[in-house]
């Protein structure tokens, strides 16, 4: 797992994610609920964390392959306690 200290300005939308909850809570995404469509995560292609130390923010990013055939970039915002899809 790698760490970065830069958040990039990117369009995003709040989504629901069904995740395997390990010791950290919302840990590994299994299903994405995106615009009324249920998309199963078939493979996690990449995973990384981005942090802003001064704002005490941390986002856990996942690049996943979905059952819809597309690759999706999603993240869990620990401060907002929610999942987002990067458009």
C-alpha cells in the first residue's frame, strides 16, 4: 500500500458501497451501487491511501473492475465516513 499527501481536484459523486468490514471498518469494496445499478467488484486492480496531514483527512482509494465491464475509481473518505465515485 502506498501513501500520498496530495488530493487532486476531481469530479466525484457520493455512492453506496457494500464492503467487507475488517478491523478498520469499511475496508474492501465488494459491490458498488451507482446510479441505481448494482455492480459487483470482480477485481481490485489497485489500492492506495492519500492523506492531508494539516486537515487530518484520509481517503482510501480503490481502482476496481466491475461486473459491468468497466474500471471504476472509488474512495472511502474517513472524515466524511462515506464512499465516492470519481467521474
